[in-house]
C-alpha cells in the first residue's frame, strides 16, 4: 500500500488526478521529493516550470498551484 497523500490543496487534487504523488512527479518530469517540496512551499521553481505545472493542472481539470500575473508575456 502506498503512503497516504498529505499534500495541501491544489497539490493533493493533482496527485489524486495523476493516481499518486509518484505518478504526478513522473508526469511533471521531477522527483517525488520535489513535488512534496513544492506542495509544502519550501521550494519554488522558476516561472517556466511554474507555467508547465499550471498547464498540466489545467489540462487535467485541477486548480493551478501558482498564480500567473495578468498580462504576462509568453
């Protein structure tokens, strides 16, 4: 049995959608400890990675974990 998900929202919902933290990490191309660090707020990736993660969340019907500035250039 896998370890229970203790991530805060919206990370918890993203992990549930991916069928686990390990599968979410694999989908994002990072390690499980990185996902847990991002969820805990102890580490924050750069803007490009934030955009990729936010887009994954949107594509899977989850709330984006980071807010994007209005009118940001892409």
